[in-house]
C-alpha cells in the first residue's frame, strides 16, 4: 500500500515538475553521461526517500536507489534541507546503474558510491493534495 502511494506521489510530482519548469533552471535534473574510468556515472537529479522507497529523478531518467549505508547518508544530508517530507532535493552522485532485481518496480536501480553535492530545493514549494 505504501509503495503504491509513493508511486502515485512520484508520478504526480513528475507531472507537476514538467508543467512548472522555468527557463534558466539549474541543470539539477540532467544526467552526465560521461562514464568514469571505474565504470561509474555521475548523476544529477532530485532525490527523495519516502515510505521505505528511494528514488532519483532527472529529466530523462527515473531510478530506484539501493537502500544501503550511502543512501542513508544521502538521506540524512537531504533531510536537513527539506521544507517538508515530500521535498525532492537536488543532488549529484557517482553511482553504478544496474537492472533492478525487484519485479514491479523501476527497471533500473543505482548504487551510490560517492555523494558529490547536495543542494537546497530549487522549486518554490511542493504541491499538496488534501483528501476529504
């Protein structure tokens, strides 16, 4: 049930983010396709960890994030910058991209090897939907 709610929230955020993009916005949602010598890629995107699911979203990608010690360190750094629990935090990480072994989830998962940068949220606020 929680995963379904998270998928709904992330999908809503993706739609809202695409509708509200502003000219001159930082490249916080792009992917650097340069593969490093060690086989890792540098990813720039927005990170969220909510209800036991972690996601990194960019303009052209959406990855599940492996829940290990590096993801927990990234989450602690992101929590300091969040205005509320639904904020997606711009990050830059070095990671390996691999097929997701979990069926019914995102096709690919990343394993964070290095946290390069964590920035404050760039959008004015989070769109909240109230249930009756």
